C-alpha cells in the first residue's frame, strides 16, 4: 500500500458519500399537484420545465438521458419513452424503453402541443420583450 502512494502521490482514499433520502410520497404528490396547475398555461418555457421534471420523475431517467432525448423518443400512442443514449452507452449500456407514469402524461401532451405551434413560442417571446 505504501508503494502505491509513493508511485501515485495524489491517490488518496475518499470518504464514503452519504446518499440523499428518496423523495417522499407527500412531496411527490405536491409536485404532481403543482404540475397540474401549470397544464393550462401558455408559457412555453414554464411548461417545458415541468415536462422535463415529468420525464425525470415519471420515467425515472438520468439527466444525460433527458438531455439527449429527442421528441421522437416519446411514443404517445402507447406512452413509452425510448431511450437511446444512456449511461455506459459505449461500453455496457443498451437502449431501453420505459413507460410514462399516468400522472405526468397531461403536462407532456401540453408541452408537445405548445412545441408544435410555433406561434405560441413567438407570442411568449413578444410578451417577455414587451414587458421589459
């Protein structure tokens, strides 16, 4: 062991990391309730933020999977999310498909509707610049 530290002087044992607690059921329900309040919104950016949260919590995805996910990765007829880019994709990872939880589907539908209508994004930008 001593020879290891002599050869690699910057190598030191790291203390164990303490994991955070899981999200409680009450907190999860509060997020679902807050998300349902946003469904009627025409603010594209607010709906998009909630849609990202919906994918993270409703599909149990990693941040890399969300970042590299395309809109064609979501099959709304069967509510299956097809993840192509995942952790370890060049070594041990393989593409996977995950179902979308029922309580998050409405915000995803709203996001797709706002994303499909380019006028809504332009209207939001005009309102933001008009208020400034």
